[in-house]
């Protein structure tokens, strides 16, 4: 048995440890980024370029899902969603999705951390949640939870194709970092959302940059032939290719 003095310390520890410290992390990392194109034809062309010339597998087919047309491309550890968004210029990142293993539990935990969290939209394929402090005109950082019955077979096939191809003809190995420009209050909200992890410790890492317009400035992609990979993409694509 523990001495009485040690029992007293143990009981005190149980009292002072906050419940949130024992909760499961609300998110497990960045899942995908949403990049805009103006038309369906432009979306088809960009997905053909990424799956053809870059040799990357589709994460999900380009199609109309509810009110929005989109398709996903798998970069080895991260997905770029190509979304038709006629209201904005092409090749801007409009959204960054953080993966929530359990959306309802994530809402509860984020609210306990002082953040606003609620459902944004849902379908039979995925459910998205809004983080009030991270919504904005230029960018929305939000939660996502995919229906595994729909997404798991697609992702299993994408991972097999990526492994067999060796990341395509240019040897893409994955996205290493996502550069996010945000003010102090939004950087703090991001840190609260991903805690206990640090943004820079995730994979891909979230690099928080103090600056002007709230945006995902770029994805940093690790690649054996960065110059050749960059050359096949349309001008203005916010992807940075670096050697391992």
C-alpha cells in the first residue's frame, strides 16, 4: 500500500489535471486541401495533368457531389481536392481539411478549448465541420470525417498505385509542409485545434506564417525531379517542389 502522504498527493493530482488533458485529440492531421478552378473543363484538365503527367492516383473521381463538382488526387500522404468554384480565380487554396476521427467528440473537445465548432455540410460520403475562429473569406480551415465504406476502397487502391509507381515519373514522395498565412488569433486557434501536437510536428507539417491575407500560401512537395514536376503544371499553381 502507498503511504498516506503519497495517497494525498495522488488524490490532489486527480483533482488538478483538467479533463481536456485526458481527452483524445480532436484531429489527427491534415487530410486534404481544396484548390479552385473556374470550370468543369478546367478541373478535368488539371486532374488529367496530375494523374497523367505527374503519375499520381485519383483519391476519388471527378464528379458532382451535391452542389459542388470535385475530384481528389493522392500525393502519397495528402490529397489535393480540385473543386469547381466559378466565383474565384483559379489555383487558389480555398480550404484545408483537418481529419477528425470522431466528429461529435471533436466538437465537444474543441468547445471545451474555447473554440466554436458545428456541422457545416454532410453527405453519404463525408461530413464536414466548421471551426468558427478559422473560417474566413480567403480560406476556411475545417474538420472532415469521411465515410469509410465509401473512401477506404478508393484510398486502398490509390495507395497501392502510388507504391507501385514509386510516386510517378518524377518520384514524388509526399507533401512535407503546408504554409498557412494567418494573424495571431488564428494561429492560436490552429494551435488549440491540433493540441496536444504542435502544428509543425504533424505530417504534413503546418507552417504558420505571420502576414497579410489569411491563406494557404503553398504546399511543399518532396520530389526527386522538382524542376520537371513543376514544369508540367499550369502557371500559378501554389505547389513548391523540393528534393528530399
